C-alpha cells in the first residue's frame, strides 16, 4: 500500500500526518505555524516536518509516494502558486516549487484549498465514504465548501468553486467580511449565530442574558432547554443553510452533503433540522437522492485529504 504525507496549514498550527492509501493514519503531529517569522522560515519548517513525519511513521523517505498540502488560500492550480493566504501572510508563494527545492525534485507535491482537502478526506474515509458526487460544508468562523464530482475536486474557472459561504441569502442583512451584504456565513456560521443572538438579547426576555460570553454551543444548549429566542436564532440559521444547500442540491444533485466544522458539534439537533429545511426547499427527487451526514474525521479530515490529493486527482 502506497505511503503519503499530508499537511494542513492553519493560522496558528500546522497539522501533519503519515497516511496510507486507504486513509488510515500511521502517525500524526501538530506544530506551531510560526508565520510571523516569515515565509522562508515556514517553508523550511514544513519541509522538515514532512521528513520528520515519515521518520516517526517508521518509513524511509524514499518510500513516500507524494506530499499534499492544504492551505487556507486562493490557489493557481496551473502553476502551484498560492496567490493569497491572509491568515499566514502569504502572497504569490510558489509553494509547489519551493517545497520540491527542499524535498527533492523526485517527490511529487500537490496543493489544495484546505476546505477542499477536508472534503476529500471525508469522502475517502469519513462521513461521505463511498460517495463520488459530494458537497462538503464546514461551519466554523465562516462557511466553507468543497465540491467533488466523480471523486475529483471541482475548482471552477479560477479556483473559486465551493465558496458557498458567500452566496447572498439576505440582501438586507449584515455586512460580511468579504464586503458584501447578507452572505450565508453572516447567518449560519458560528460568528453569524452568535451575532444574531446578541442582537436579540437586548430587547427580549431570554436565558441567554445569564451568559457572560456567548458561543454557538451555548446558544444551542439554551435552545434545547426551551429558550424561545435561542430556538428562533438556531432555527433561522439552519433554515437559511438548508435553503442554500437545497439550491446547490438542485444544481449539482450530489449523492451526499457532509457537514463539518465547529457548529456541526450540535450533532443530531443540527442534522435533523437541516434535513427538514433541505426537504422544504429542494425538489422531492433531489431530496430523495441526497444523503445529509455529519463529518466524522474532525481535525484529521484535512491531513487525510491533503495526503491523498494525488490519489484522487
């Protein structure tokens, strides 16, 4: 069975894993990103991390079939350039070439947007396993997405496919970080849910006022205890997510929609309401042909997907 190394680069940490072709992790580790020390330093550390992962897994580096890297970035897939990765301060970094310089020209290197890599990981070994046509949705600080057709990641004309968090849902809604109004992630992300709860607290009777700091977990907990305001905030966020996914479902007709990210920790509470909302807005035949599941791999999805980029794509 071939052996692969995957890295998942984040703003504060880089997760890495030695992965077999069936998606099983032999060894994994997490290290600080240290982006404040500059791009050359980061690239040196990433290359060393790759070698260390192989060694810790008990592999000879010569036996590694390839390396994959997931990055929170806009990527030019034709050139292997990271055009912009704001969270780590990268602009126009020739990531593929730079890693090959440090690892050797004989080692294949692939890069991918981190949400797409996580989606690939989930369809390979997690909540979407066994499905080739899939939509992966991550609900965290923002709303991200990844689209797979025939088992391969869809990038679109310039790498922007899957930016579902910036579908306009409410033209009269809140300002999004992208500069536009009423994007899905202003409503259904962790940030959006907390913002909606804070707006409601001021003028209404709600047990949420008892909390010093709000989080999506707290809002969901109060909703489950019967607090009306919390229930309405949660219901609206899930309804609008279901509305967006139903429209995507009618366009792509995926076999499965896998939902991950911090908000997905709400589990069955989220899943059941989301299935109901999807069914309200999608064509019955689309609903019948689309499973909706929760992600299963947690923080491992990104490294598994990154490691196996060259297997699928």
